[in-house]
C-alpha cells in the first residue's frame, strides 16, 4: 500500500512536469506554427514579430487588422497584407528602401552636418513619405527660427534595387529672411506703445540701432504675446487678453499687430499672514507684519503678481533667518469687485534633503556659473520656495532661454535636483546714428557678449565717433558675490575731444579702472570705481585758452575714486512717462595728482507725472567742485551751462568765459527744467508730442576771475515737437532766452535724430 501511494505521488509529479513542458514547447514554437512572413528580403522575421504587441496562440481572423496596423506604424513597409491559410497567418510585406545617403544643395545657412543631425534625431532610416514629410517640416521649422519663412524643399531619389537602398537628393531654396517692417500696438489705453515694445523680443530697425535684428520669427511673436500679458498682469490687469495678427507684405516684410483688451485694473485691499499651526514666535510675526505694512505704504496698494511673489520671498527669508525650518509659505487670494485680498499661509512640511544637484543642457556655460547662483549645496534641506528662487535667479542672468528644475525622489527623504537649462544666443552687435544741431553727426557701434567663453562674464565694446569726439570703450563684468548680486568690472576708455571752438584746446584722455556695483534693493544701485587717468592737453589758441589749461598743457596723471548711487522707478522705454529718478555722483581726485586733487559732487533729480495723454516733468541738477589744495580747477573738470540742460543756449553757451572761444565754466551749478508734453496722436504706435518748457540755470564761482563773469540767473522758455518715428525719435525745439548776458552764445533752434532727451 505504501509503495502504491509513493508511485502515485511520483506519477502525479511527472504529469505536472509534462503539462508545463507542453505549454513551454507550444509557446516556443507557436510562432513558427501560425506565422509565415513573405517579402522580407532585408528585414529579419524575428524583428518583424517583435513589432507585434501580442501573439495569440490560435489563429484569429480579427487579429489580422491588428497585425497590419502595427506593421504599418513601424514605417518599415510600403505595403502590408495578411491572409489566413492552412491555419496560419501569411504576412506579405513590401519593404521600404533603407536610406543610404542624403545629399544637399542650396543650403547656405545650415551646414550638411546640421541637416544630417536632424535626420539622426528623428530616426530617418527608411524612405517613406511620412518620414520624409516629417524631416522636411523639421528643416523648415529650423529655417523659420532664423527668419527664413519662404523656404522651399524638394527632393529626388536614386534607387539601388539589388540592395533595396536609396540615395535622396534635397534641393533647398532658402529664400530671403523675412523682416519686420512695423510693430503696431492697439488697445493700449494705460501704457505707451513704446513702453510695451520694450517688453517684447520682436524688433524693428531704427536710427538708434540700424543693425537691430528685425528678423520675423513666428515662435518669437508667440512668446511676445505672453510677455505683454505678463507685463499687464504685473501692473494689476489680471483679465488682460492679447491677440496678434501678421500682415505679409509683398516686399518679404511683415507688419505685426498686437491687439490688447486691457480689462479692469485690480488693486490690493489688504495683505495678511495666517499661522494656524502656531509655528512662528510672536517676534517673528511682528517683524513680518511690519514688512507687510511697509510694503502697502511703498506700493500704494497697487497690485502686482511679481511684487507679491517678492514679498513672499522676503517673508520666507525672515523665517529662515530665525532658523525655523520645514515651513512653507503659500499664497491665497480673495477677489471682490476689482479689489484683491492676499493671505500668506504658514504651513509645516515634511523635510527633504538634497543628495545630488545635477545640471544638464549647459553645453556652453560652465557649471560653476550656475552653481554660484544656488543658495543650497548637496546635503542641505530644500523647500519649494528655494527652488522657485533659484529658478528666478537663473532666469535673471539673461543667459538661458528656459530653466526647469525637477525633483527626483529617492528613498527616505532624499531627492536629487535636476536643473535643466536651454541656452540662448548671448552675443549682439548694435550700430546706430544720431544727428543734431548740438552734437552733429554721430555714429555709435557696439559689440556685446554676455557669456564670454561660458564664464558668465560680459564683455562690452563701444565705439562712438563724431566731428568733435571719438571714444573707444572696453568693459568686462563678472559676478563678485551672489549674496548681494555684486558685480566686478574692469574698463579701458580712450577719448579724443576737440574743444577748440569753445575753449581753445584739444584733449586726449586714457582711463583704466576697476569697479564694484551692486543692488541695495530693487530700485537702488550703488557702484564704486577706482580709476587711473592720463590726460594730454593740446592748446589750439594760446591767446584765448584759460590760464589753468595753459598751465596743464601736455601730459597729466591722476587717480580717481568715484561713488555713484542711482535710484529709479521710471517706466521702461524711450518715453519717460511716470516715476522718479535720483542720481548722486561723487568723484575724488587724489591730492598726489598733477592738478593736486579735487572733490566733485553732482545730484540729479527727475520726477515724471502722467495723466491721460499729458506728461509733466521736473528735472534738476546741482553740482559743486572744490580743490583740495586751493588751486584753480581745470576747465574740463568744471561745470558748463547750456545745450539740453538750458535750451535756447548753445553747448558751453552760458556762464563765465574769457572770449567766444574760451569758455571757463564754474565750480557750482544749479539747473531746473519744467516740461509739459501732450500727445497729439492719441496713443499712436508712433506718437507725436507737443512740448512746452521753461528752464532756469545758474553757474558761478572761479578762483581766477574770467573776463566775462557774473553770478546771474539764466532762463529760457519755448516749445518743441517730439516724434517717435519708425526710424527712431526725432526732436525739434525752439528755445528763447528770457534772462541772459550779452556775451552768452544762443542757439534758439535744436534738431536731433536719435537723441532728443
């Protein structure tokens, strides 16, 4: 009995084994039993079978459609049909020729290597119409990104039947680059068209920049639409809608029309913080509430998404400074009518720590340029607010087209940060001209590279040439500190000035120096420079030149320390419409210098107000210079009165002088200009302003008394026209002296193209 049971048990195991063997055998050989592939002279049968999503064990009529669909999607075959014969799928295929080589003709803008790279990226391996169409579309899109919008691509083929391969010959007719003729802004009731144009990347050429890149690129125009939307939303127009239209002209140019529906403006009614979990101590809450009160007073309750984000970052910084971790600030809002209440919610979060920080996409920019902008290193705790701040800092470098930061979750509370960037073109060449009765004909050319050899360093080269002045300037700037965004700059400047007509001498100046500049807040900038200066005075008329210039004839050396504070809330664009500008410039020439040193201080104030199509402005300049050794100050270091700061008088036209060709100037200056401008074109894309003005100026004090000197006030009044034309700003000014001296040099009419400030 025991033997029988044992034999039954063995027999049972044997039957189970045979069952599994039969299943495996059927699985292994079923394809050979139910599939037969015909016509695949160059494609292996196993490769074809691998393309099928499922392989049934039995022949099924319905499955034939699925086989045809899958094989057609592979783009390997020009024809596929399936029949069932003798309980088998008979798959008949006609293979596409495989591509042997691509040839290109007519491609001047794109190299053969670039075109072959595109073929590799889209896996263009076989000749079929869908793949070729996709390839041509990719090339066409690339040409469009450079402004070629009329590119035509045709092709011919040569087939080698014995190997079923093919050569393709592409004939590319690139066409001319489509240019932007004009950009029109419509519906802009609250902002000038010029102000909006400063926010977009599409440009037109003007006399200020005759080499501006005005190529028409459809994807850039699409980006411009969202740039305008973001601009309006940051000014409180949350319901703004922007559409654009492209008008194609026969001259291979286009006009762009941006149509704006502004909607209503929203104001900030209140801003508060909520800490339902009692995560913050009373002193921290008090500090945050003080910051919110200051914000409301400073911003005058105007609503801005960008500013709300900045105040959220400021609150987060206050919390982190108190060593309070694993807290997140979220923002919620409540809208009633056109008023918005903002609430910052304090929430606790689960801790996360960075294991690795990986940077990808920076084929040109060096890693350290990106890493120095990060507030964290491997091993630090990471918060969403920090990630947002890192992203904004990288975007603000203006080196990248886009920045994406992803978190790769690991085991536990560890994450890898992946910073994915897309680099953009950082070099530009600009050239422009200005024409005017004051400065004559002037040509300005410049070359700028913001990411020199991937180091994040900017290099600026500027050449300015006119009848009376030639200047060459080279400036290179790099980040010194990320804590306060400090920049370290080096410069070389060489200037030739012909002052024969006004002061009877010519001056060549060579300057080299180093400077540090940084933002104290978003509107206040400070810079300090240390300069070494060589001056060469060449007397053109000894009988009329001032004594100080005669005594300094030849070479002179000096060391300068310059401090500059600049505060600005002016609106962007050519036309200053609203806001405030303050500039304080302090220069110290060391006593060891050839002229024994001086201290010069200049304060410039500008205030603009706007109402409908009216702009009111007040501009003032106050300056003083004094010698550290009680010597006479050189004429080129003194102040001059006239020109744009006292209309109705020539450059070097008002104030102390020895003769008509020997202007002396003074150690003190005070000037104020009152302007009223009214747009007579009603928010045009090329506005015309009627300008009325009244100027007052005073210049005085010299150690050595000039032949013609006084401490009397000068004044003028007049009117002008400012036309912001498609080629650049054009200005006409008629100024009439009200208070003057007989030895002053008047210039009642001023005309300027390119510089009308």
